[in-house]
C-alpha cells in the first residue's frame, strides 16, 4: 500500500482530496499566481499602443497642463516663475521637466503621459473589480469609468486626474497583492498630485510603520518627507511664497462650487451627478436583491448567505471580496468628505477634484454587482447585464461624442497658435511691439509659444500699445478678448481659430 493509500485504524479510507482550484489570490491577499513578466509587458505595450494611437487625432493639453509644461522648461533653464498660473503640482512638473530638453515635442510628452495614466486607470479599475466580483464586474468598472464624459474630457486634454486615479487604484491593487512598498510608493505619487491624498497616505504610513522594522520605518519617513518639500520649496523658488499654491487654490474662477451659497451641497450634488446611471441601477438592484434575500432568510426558505457562494474563477472568496468592496467605497466617501471640507474652507471644489472618489465608488459598485450576479439565476442575470449595458451605452452615446468634439476643437485651436504667431511675424516681432494679452484660458499656451513666463502674458488688453491674440473659444463663436477700447489696431494674421491684432508703441518692426 502506498503512502497515499494508508488507512489509520478505526477510520475509513480518507476521502479523496478535491483538486485545488485557483482562486486568483490567497486569503491573506497575496497573489498566488506566478509572477511572470510577460503579461505585464503585454498589457503595458497595449496601453502604450492605445496612447500613441490617440495622436492620430488633434491632440493638446488644457490650461493647467500647459502651465506645468512652461514651468518644466523654466526649471531646465534655471528660471522658474510661478507668480502667475494655477496651483503648483509636483509630479506633473517632474515629467515636464524631464520632457523639456526635447524642445517642441515636450508638450506631447506630457499629453502622452497623462493619457497613458488615464488608460491605465481604466485597466486597473477592470483588474480590481474583476478580482472582487468576476469578469462582468471588471468589464462594467472599466466601461463605466472609460465612457464617462468627464473622464474622456480630462484624459484627452491631459489633466492629471487620470494619472491620479491610476496611482490610487494601483495602491489598492498592490495592497491586495501584499506588495505594500509598491502601494506606499503609489500613495506618495498620489500625494504629489493632490493634497486630498495626504491623510490617506499618512494613515497607511502609520499602519506600515507599526508593522514594520527600523529600516522600513526610515523608508516611510523619507517618503513622507518628500511631500511637503516637493510642494513648498519650488513655490518658494518660483514665487517667493511657500504657500502660493494654497493661496491660488482659494482664489477660484467664477462659477466654482466654493462661491455658491451652499458649497458643501454643491460639491455633493456634483459628485452624485457624475456617477453614471448604470451605477445607480446597480445600487437599486443591490437593494432589491438584499431585501429579497433578507425576507427569504426570515421565512426560513432559502436566501443563501454571501459567504456560502463559491468564488468565481480568479476572484477572492466572496466574503472577503465584499469586505474589500465596502472598504473601497468607504475610501471614496472619505475622499469626498475631504473635498467637501476643503470647499467650505474656500478651495474651489472643481468637478475634476471629485474624479478619484467617483472612480473608487464605480469600482466598488461594479464589484458588488458582480458578487450579486453570482446569486441570481441565469435568466435574470442575463437580463440585468443587458439592462446595464444599455444604460452605459445610452450615456456614452449621449455625452462622449460631444465631449470629444469639444476637446478636439480645443486641440485644433492650440495646434494653430504657433502657425498664427509665425504668420504675424514671429515671437520676436511681437516682443518688439508691445505687451501681449489673450483669453485667460490660453495664457500658458501663448507663453509657451512666445517663450516667456506666464506673468508676461496678460488676460485683459490694457493700454494703447498692445498685441492681442484673439481667438474663437468655441467653434463658430465670436472673437475674444474684446479690443474695441484699443485704438489703432492692425491685423497681423488671421485664421479660422486666431486673429492677431496689434498697436505698437513706436515704430513697428519691419517684417
């Protein structure tokens, strides 16, 4: 008799062990899969390919991103000037500083980095939701996030929120895999993008320090020290004021949530408005199924407990998956609460500040939906999936093309600016003539192509001597800014997007 066939006295034959089933992750959260590099390389290559493919269409950045691009060039030249412009943001400026030596393609480097971050965020949403609730949950998380109009707009115009969501979700996934150093590094990256991440990074750091040894605590302390240094020292260099970024954030543009009568309500309303209709439908389905299950258990005629459900292939056990989904949802709500508090204290409360908590709620809701589907018979399950697919498709068809048209027009507008400047005689001729002004949303773009600091491009044309870069801010819209109060203006160049007019102080430089 072989060892495997041995039977102890008084006991029957040992029951045959069931073959182990791979569930995608161990109970302690560490990934049990082989850690080969090929899948990661393939996914990274696919993300890069999609990011590069977006440049087949008109591509440019928006206001904040162009300011970071200008500051990156100034750092390389040792002449940082942050007196004007948006709030300082360390991580984007690190990227734009590295890109600055590439010259004219430096803006495209940041646009690519921002879009890769947005695409990666969608992939990570898929991976986390799939880990918790199965393939359908992963697909719903990815599509709900990727097809959201605010995601398309900010990702296409190279705002940093896509990158922020990528590192936040990267931290969540790394923690699930037990890779806590990676999770902490992602947390530091998030802290270099938004100050709202700081409380979460600090709490996680304290937990890691409590569990770690002296060497790990030193690494954690060094990581935390990066945050205040990266936010404050460059502002001191560029503006002479350590707190210039905070002051700028408390000087919002008209229409900001902080300027409304009830800022907390405005931000909360914006948050719930940003959640897709499909997410609300998922919440309603969860409520209905939960009530039905509760009634069934009280009657004693069924209602399987969540812990009794078998894990789907490649997912966590359902009880643990549910706890993780709830934790992610609490994370999102806590982030929302921080934005609400900051907005009531005078910070602008822009919609894009709500993208991280909305993304977290989308992932949690999609994971919960996947867990619920496992408890629904096949017929109703297919019907639920079909309903949510239709809801997501309707929202995407209604909003995404409009956002893409608007983002594409803004990209064409920026792409045409260097041609308009060249047609007007070039940046040197403009510099010899007079002060320059343009619409406030195009100040950093003009500063880049005119090779000057942000504060040397005005937002309101003033004085008799002036070069004004007028533009059609919207397709088929009127020309802005207004110049009727400036006498003697002459047209230097005109295109469907830009109309450069000037009245020089003294003799005009020969063209």
